[in-house]
């Protein structure tokens, strides 16, 4: 499995003075989720926000959300949301009304 930002996990682990295993166990005990699942969620939440609030290309949204490749972005987004980023943008984004 490819992580959208492997460096984020590494940076997180370096800033907390406990072992990786200990941190991941504590995190799961507190939240019920794995640390990696939470990192994925954060990346996907950012992607959804960018899709709705900007006109960035799908490639740029993936890149700005921390995914290494557009293929990984598309696969992970579809797996989590149930539709591609393009479908999500078309179905959810409402046109801005002029007042």
C-alpha cells in the first residue's frame, strides 16, 4: 500500500518522544482508529474541500492533498467516497449564484 505522504508519518513519529509502535497503539486505544487511517482521512478531507472550493485540476487536488500520484489519489478517493474525484465534484459542487 502506498501512503499519500509517508513523510508525514515519519515527521509525526520524530516529534513525539515514544516508539512508533507505542504511539500507534496509544492512538488506536484513544480513537479506535489507526494512525494511518486518520492520516488517510485528513488527506481525503482536504481533497474533498479542494474539489468543492477551488477549480484546481484533479491532478492538482491530489498533489495538494498529499498524494504522491494521481492514480493513488483516484483509487483511494473512489474506495473511501464511492465515486471518483471528478464525479464527486460534479455531483456535490453547487454552482456559485450571482447576487
